C-alpha cells in the first residue's frame, strides 16, 4: 500500500495511530522513493521551525503590583505623615491652571470615542492651522511611529480664539494629543519652561512659545518615551525647525525600547 | 481551565511568557507578513496576557490561550484600521492538483523556506505556523481554528505541497536573455 500525501504528512507529524504508523513505516522501508519524500518532509518541517528569526522583544512591566499587607500599611502611614507635613507649610507646587482640565477633557473625549479618523491633507492642514493663528507649530511625529489622525479646532471655555487639537495615533494603542492654544491677554499663562502635570495614567506636558501655549497629553504611555517626545516637540516649537537625523533616530529607538500603551 | 491551580504572578508571569516569545513572534510574522507589525502584535499580546485577571494554569491551555490572544489582537487591528483581510478560510489555491511533490530536497533550507512562506496563502501560512512553529497537534489546531481534525490534516498537507512548489519555483528561474543575445 502506498500511503497518500496526507497520510505521509501526518506520519511525519507523528499524528497517526500506532497501527497506521507501523504500516507507513513498512511501506517506507520497501520504497526508496517514498522514503525520500518522507525525508524531504521531515527536512521541510525542521526548516519551517528554524525559519523564525531570533529577536529581542521588550515585555511590558507588570500592570498590577503584588500588594503585600505590610507594604500597604507602610504606605498608609507614609501618606499620613506626608499629609500632616504638607498641611503645615504653604503649598508652593505648580497651580493647576483652569485650561489644563479642559485640555484633558478634550484628550479623554478623543481617546474614548469611536470617531473616524480625520483625513488630513495639505489643504485641510493649512486651513486649520490658520485658525490657530500665526506661529503655531505642528510637529511630524512619524519618527516615533505616531501618525497624524486628528486635526480639529476646539473651543476651550473662556477663550475667544479656538485652540487646535492635534491627535497622533501609534501602532500599539498609543494616542497622543497636542493642544495648541493661542495666547490670550489676561489669561493664566502657560509656563515658559516644559512642565509636567501628572493625573493618574495621564501625563500632560505644558509650555509656551511667544504666540501659543502647548499641551502634550498621553494616557498610559511609556514615561521615558513621552518625556523625549515632549522635550523634542518643545524645542522644535521654539525653533520652528524639523527634527534632525539624530533626533529622529532617538525617537525611533525610544519607541523600540518602550512598551505599548495602556488605556 | 481558567484560573485553576496556583496561578503564577509577577516575575513568574513574565518568565512564563518569555518561553513563548520566539514562537509568538513567528506566528505574528506569519499573520502580519511584517516584522515590525509582528513585534507590536507580540507586545500587545504580552500586555494583555500580563494584565489578565485569570490565566490558565495548565501549560497546553495556557499556550492555546496566549496564541488566541495574539490572533484576536491581529484580527481586531485589521478591523479597527478598516483593512480588508481575505481571511483564513479562503478558497485553496487552484494550482495544487494533489500530485505528490518530487524535487531535489537539497533546495529545502531555512532561507528558501522563508522566501517560500511569503508566497503562501493566509490559510496555508496559518496552519503551517500553528503546526510547525507553535507546535500544536492536529487536535489542538482543530480546536484553535474551529474546524475538524480532518480539515487540519488536509490543510497541512496542501500547505506543505504549496510551500515545496514555491521553493521549487523560486529556485528554477530561467536566466533572462540580454538584448545582445536576442540580437544575435
């Protein structure tokens, strides 16, 4: 009996019942051509197994720390002590400006919505940028694998001129918002230097140029990666220059080292 | 199968996934046909697995669970990006006539296989990756794909035949005739 091609494959995969496998083995012993085909299949199977290239992949950090009762108790005591100390001295940390909460709301609404992506072409970009006023800077974050997927004017409460919401979307669940806010007289000013505001998993970087305030917000993004993006965009917004080769490489490598975003 | 027995946590969860990273990457490559996208898929899959509240204790169930996360992540991304995906159940290529392949098996190497795999249909790549890269048995692959064991057996044999044909075709290419030769 000459085993079928299917049977020969199943034999090589060790998937035949004992009796049938023995029958195939006898046939192979008696037929050199058939034995050669079985050998080719075995070689093919091994080559497919070995065809996977070795690669180093950074694993995400554990999302849930393993709480132990002692550590929890220590945290509670520490929090209490810090609370008492803080209550006794005047607060000198950065004041949360009113527009920060509004900007976060815009970002949250975007990342939690199922809105279709804006098809951003050159014409739309120019027209929308015009609304944000002269001097607005729109960075290209493609070196960090973040593509422009939203460009919309948004009204922030208490502001006459619309701000610009620029949304960037990555390939691993990352969404970054950049809000470009025209400067307004009598408003709480944006800080001149790059300033970080944390709010749970969301991190917001704020700074200003002569004509605009900028807020860069992301949720669940690798902190080192977001920090590099914020510093890069801030510098570029002041200089109004595209990223240099070194910066592009740094952004790409930072992204490769980072873990995917968590919602 | 979920959550029974003592569930590994923290670092041991990492170690457990690390044992599968190579195979996850191989399967991701066969699904996406793109190395960078494959890396992203594996990271996404690992993130979901590490964040899961319940993890299969049994190793075979864990493996199937892990690869299902990867496959579902791939399909979700395709859907989210509005990309057209032919799917895994498309009609088998018609050039396979069931003839047993006969060719010099010295042509079969890791390099020729890598090239040959890129010529296969999604269905063939899928089943070959599951059996030969991931190491599923036919029965495990059948449960994973939701098809009878006989279908897996048939797909594996046809996929290997298609792969061998692709390897053969890649290696027997007529040399291009130069214009000078034609002129003569």
